[in-house]
C-alpha cells in the first residue's frame, strides 16, 4: 500500500479482555516498529522487528504484551488481560531497512474501560 | 539506556518570530537524529534527518543542528506561521536501529 495502515483506528474494550492491534507496513519494508503514546507524551518504544524476528523487544512493559510478524509483513500487537493503564494511542512505523526513512501510521486509539 | 529530553515542553509565540527548540540525549553513540512533526490525532511526519557524521540539515524555514559529542540538537524555525502549530518530536536512532523519542515540544503560533 501507499502508507502504513493500522486497524482498527479506535478500540474500546473492557478491563480484563484481550485485544489485537494490526499494522500493515509499506510493501517491502523489512523494519517495523511499535510505539505507545499517552496524552502529552512522546511515543514510547515497545518493540522493533527486522523481517520476522524481534530485533529488540526491550520496551514491552510486561508479559501481557506480545507482538508477532510471522511472514515479515503484517504485524499484530497482542495485549492480554487489559488494564485501564493500557489506554493510549498505539503507533506503528515501517522502514525499508531500518535506521531511517520511517513512515508512521495514524495509530490505534485503545481505551480500556 | 538512551534518554531524550526536549525543552521547552510548550511554547507560544506570535506569528513571524524565529524560534529554537532544544533536544538533548544521554548516549552519544547514535546512528542519526530526526525531528518529526505531529498534528493532533495524526501520525508523525519526518521533517529533518541528520546523520551522525553531519552537523546540520536545512529544509525551507527549518534548520536542525547536531552536536553529537555534547548530546544536543536544536531545531530552528524561521519566520513562524500559524500553520507551524504542532508538536515537534526529536528522536535518536541507535546503531542497532532502535528509535527513541523525546517528550515533544508543543508549539502554538498566534496570528
């Protein structure tokens, strides 16, 4: 596609539920990044993929968060047992090879009630 | 652990003023530094990218400088316009490809 697509754009879920957030990167981009942004803050790094593998997952806050990229293209961020503190905008970005040329999606706004 | 700090957190200026946004980072072993713009409810748009070997980059009314040894960068906006109102984010890329952001500076340019 022409840009990075994130779905859904908005997600409201109840505390304790499981959610999946999807990111479709630009075709051919090998690097994919997930960030979490709370109101008034900069994006917080979660995880970075090169191809199918997680090159750096040091930003995942705890074991409720998990991300996959099985075919080196689409990525899914999975959050188990959601908590109200997980409410934020989740941003995805892709890059041809990493380190520059990042394109960001418009984000998924997750609200946990 | 790399930490990126931006000062000020918010800035309000009248139209036409020149202004400077500041960014500092704790680990000078960076691959590059970028400045992004974020409009409310939108994704991020890259404005300028400075490679670690460069000192500055310019695009139109924007000029970004990098002093890697001191861990500092500035974004200079000349002749500010109301359309420049947005949040400006500084981000550094590590040599392993990890991109770390500052908290951002929210700019308001008043007509």
